[in-house]
C-alpha cells in the first residue's frame, strides 16, 4: 500500500467552510464518499486542517495501491458525487482539480534511509 499525500494552502476565511464540507462528506454523503473511494482504489483517507501562525494548510493522506491511477480517477470521474466534490474544491481552493491533479509532478529534494 502506498500513501498519497497532498498539501494545500487554504484561502483566507475558508476554514469554517472546510469544516462544514467535511461534516457533510462524513454525514449525509458518507455512502457516496465511501463508494467513490472504493472506485478510485482508496482504502483510507485522513484530512487535517493545520493552523500556522500566518496561514492554514489542508493536509490529505490517502492509502492506495496506484497513486497515479487514483489521481486520474478522482480528476476525470463523471459520477455525480465526484463532480459535486470537484465543484466544492474549486470554490474553496480557487483552482480546478481536473487541471491540476493529472499534471502533478515534483522534484525530490532530499531522501534519507
């Protein structure tokens, strides 16, 4: 199992909206969320809201076998729940998940052990 991690800087004043979204996903949309995770190959999700002195971060950890396939599935699915969730994320983050997730790349700066 591989851990897929994403960190996003939150837009100012959106902390409470993130909390409400997470409550909705864990409550009235829980069955849809669980089905979406299963379809994308996600076995566990943790979302943390981290308060820093001058900003806030959203830290997401997902366990999955194929991280690239998972990102693609989340970005391209046309099922109603995923479409709704992408709309919510675009409003809260200020960017389109479908444009960003498939193109994610990074440079490894340090590895030890």
